[in-house]
C-alpha cells in the first residue's frame, strides 16, 4: 500500500463570493505501515486535508492516490475516526463494532467473532452489550478505533481523536493505539495540534503552516519505541519541533 | 429532621397537592348539584358513576359506553395509520432532499393552519358520511405534527453519523435505514404522540357531526338530545381517560426504546 498526496489544494467560497485558501499545494508520500502525524495550528486546514484523503470532500486541485487509484469518494481501504460523536448511541458496543460488517452483509456468526476479537483488542471484553452512554470518553474512543478496524482497512485516518480527553486517559490511549498499530500493521494518518502527541506517536511528523496550510517540514522521529516522554532525547525532538513552528517559515506563509 | 423522614413528608406533600384540586372540584360539584337540584344541568355524582360503573350496558339503543369508545378508537387508529404512512416518508424525503423540500413546502405551509374540523363539510361532500370521511379528517389532524417532527428529526441527525457510515461503505439506502431512521426515531415518535392526541380530539368532534350514528362523540351528542347530562359527563370522562392511557403507552415506549437520547452527552 502506498498513499500519495499530490499537489493538493483546497479553496472555499465564503459568504457567496470571498474565496478562502484552505490548503495550498500539499505533497506527501506515505509508505505502508507508517505512522504519520499531521501537526498544525487550529484552522490550518489539517482536518480538511484528512477529509479529502477520506474521500468526504473533493480537492480544488491535485489528487490523493491509494495504490494508484484516485480517491474521490470513501474507499474501503481507508478507515476514519472522528473527533466527536463517533458512536451510534442507539447501538450497543458490539453492534457499533459490527456496523461496517453489517453494511457489507457479512453473516451474523462471523460478525460476532470479529466483534469479540476487536472487543478484546480494545481491552473492553465484557462491555459488548453496554451502550455508548454507559462508557467513559476514553472507552468510547477505543470502541471507535476498533469499529474502524473491524472492516480491515489498510489506512486509518484519525482526526484529533484524543483531543477531548483528559491528559491521563489521553496518554493511555496513545500507548494503546501504538500497541494496536504494532499488532495490526496498519498505516496511520493522525491529525493533531499537540507537539507532545506527535513526537510520542509518529514515525514522521508533517508540520503544516497556518492557513493556507502547506507543508513546512517533514520531520522523521527516529526515537525507539516505547518512547519515554521524560527522556532527554524526547525533549530534544520536542524542542526542535517547537522551535520550528515558531520560525517565520512555518508560522507565516 | 432525618433525611428519609423528610423524603416521606415531601412525597405526601406532593400527593396532597396533586389531589387537592380534583377533590375540591368533586365536593363542589356535589354541593352545587344538590343545591341546583336539576339533573338536566348538573347531575349528582352518583348518577354519573352509575353510568361509568356499567360500561357495557346499552344506553338508549345507542350501544354501550365501552363499545362506542372502541368504535372511536378504531377510527382514530385508521386515520392515524394513514397519516403516519404518508407523513413519515414525506418528512424523510423533505429532510434529505432540498428539491423535495422546496417542491412540497409552500403547499404544505398553506394547508397547515387549517383546523382539521374545517375539512368536515368538504369531507362529507367528497366521501359522504362514513369511515372514509372520518379517516380523512382524523388524518388531517395527525398528519402535520408527524410530518414536522419527522422533518426535524431527520435534519437533526448528526452529519458525522452519516459520514462515519459513508466511510464504512454505506450506500444511500443503508444510510437511510441504519442511520437516519434510528437517529430520527425519537423525534418521529414524539410527532406520533402529538399527532395521536390531536387525532383523538378530531374523532370526537367529527362524530358529533350530523349523520353519524356511532362512536363516543355521537353518544355524547345523542345524550344531549335526550337530556342525559350524566351520560355526557361520563362520556367526557371516558374520552379523557383513553387519551391519558394512549399517551402513557407512547411515553412508555419512548422511555424504553429511546433512552439513549436523554443520556447522550
């Protein structure tokens, strides 16, 4: 699997006639199994970028290719996890996990098996018949992650999925996500505005400028996993990224 | 004061407040009835209870209280089902497609303020006296609350719910059946509850129209002609009770099936 983002730009029409540049000429090539974080300030168009990759929006120019196929609509190879309102509140945890399989007409017994497997992967065995409102925010996010995984996509797109959680839960889920990533060998494209999160998770960090967002720098993070947030090496990378986003070339366009 | 005692006192206080007015009305009624001493204006409570306690007894050849109540209920259900069968699909269509919305909106806005009973003469002219007329009038009453709530419910379905389904490979029909319908169901149900209430009001009034010869509304009107005010009052009480029972059933389903709505965030 290779995911290529090529000369991608996006403009919005605001109030009928004002044209706003949201993204300008993004180029990124993502290899199979990579963990990529897209880091940028609020309003730089990183969510828009992810939505275009997901096939939910069309770019103004340029294209996204997955294994040489142009993406212009949702594609079964791509799964997505949203920041908010991720689960269907009228469905139990099991039914949420099985949702994608149900749409594909997978037989019931098979769905139950898959659901069981992913419930375990999420560390939520025993919560299958619970409803989303009975779970904490962190647990809901775990369900959302495995619901996306249940249909076995090659790439997971994650839009600030841990943004609304408290720091402890957030750290825990980052850790668990890496474990799931390691087990399932998925490619992950993860949008965040947290430098700490990006350095902890990513193989490479794609730093975007403010609007119109374009790639300022792609930083490889060569720290071995599991990463220690308190280590000197971690702090060095973190420092580097923080310095970078304050430099004129990354903070102005 | 200890806590549980406080709670007991508050429960009793609540019960007392709730029953205070009905009890006062009953006592006032009985006193007034004795003073007036005219059963053609205000009958004694006993004579109303006499009718209520024998609901299966035929009243002056017009059938029994319960029998007529069930005839009315049957008519309401028929009109209500027709209204729901039209309003729910239309509401979903209007909620999902701007074209359908624009096409129907102005026409429906024009019909909406017309009271259902204003259709009575037209219904009689078109369908003559009978079930079809009744269903038409009742349906008119139930249609709009169901339509407007369905529209509201469909528009209120969160965009990310739909997008999440699209990402997982849902086609338009599946989005409808797996996301829109369950997501809008609580609001649609509220519309049906309101719609049924209005339909129930319509049937009673429609049955009072000339030419009808059954139903609780007819029974009341006919009892007026015979000067049987105690039957009128008993009939009114039955109408109220059935309304309360049906509304309660709607509420029970709502609480059981749509618990998620209250608890979601």
